[in-house]
C-alpha cells in the first residue's frame, strides 16, 4: 500500500504518516477494549508523537526559510561587492592616469630646468 500511494521511504511523508496513524489508532482501539488504562497511555503516546512530529516539521520549515534568507543575503552581498569592485577598479584607473600625468609634468619641469641650467 505504501508503494501504491507513492510514499517516500525517508523524511516526513504525509502518506506514511496517515497510514501509520490509522494503524496506531486501530491498535489503541483494540488495546483499550482489553485495558482502558493502557489505551489511555497509548493515546498520550500518540498525541506526544504528533506534537513531536509537528515540532520537527516547524523546525525544518524554519531552517529552510533561514537558509533561503541567508542565500538571498549572500547573493545581495555578492552583487554589492561586485559593484564596489567595479567602482574601485574605475577609481584605480583614474588614479593611474593622474600618476602618469604628474610624471609627465614632472619630467617636463625637470627637462626645462636642465635646459635652463645649460
């Protein structure tokens, strides 16, 4: 029946969960007929199991959401960093151009000074 309903073998699977719940409910019903106290205890176990599963589901969803937020933040940070790199590359080129201009001016001044002395 699990294969027919395409139940997953691992992880949280609603199909498996439903079938196991039906099975466990039937087991509780049969045990309760023979011993009410044991039936009540099994009911508590079932309810605790459901709450635990719900808590794991919530934790899983929260972790997935956190991972997605972090991935988006990382992508945004990457884009910001790429833009910053591009801006700084342009600034470096501009400064290198200025250095060349100042070198040429310096050489021209040195050349004029040398010619003036001679």
